[in-house]
C-alpha cells in the first residue's frame, strides 16, 4: 500500500492495522488503517451469490450481512 504524505508520514509502514471492506451489489470499498488508505470501485457481479475469502493472517475477523437499503423502493 502507498501512503499519502502527511503529518504521520514518518510513522507509515506497509502493515494494515485494521481492514474494513464493505461490499454491496454495485460497489466495493476498502478502508485500511482507519481510512488512511482507501480504495473504491464499482462492480456489477452476475452471480446469484457472493463469497468473500480472507487470505493471510489476522488477529480477528468479522462478517456482517448488508441489507438492501433500497428495498421496497423499486
């Protein structure tokens, strides 16, 4: 990961302290180290089901199902 130059730049390393990855029907967002590094992209999957995998090691992992915030409006 590349870190932006800023007041904490001297403390930067390549270790993500926390990783948050919200995924829905048309977007994937990645927030590392409390939002210090961010990636966003649009996507339009064609599969009926989505699976997510974690490769590597971490102290803890949690998965939450995201609801359809637009349910009942279309």
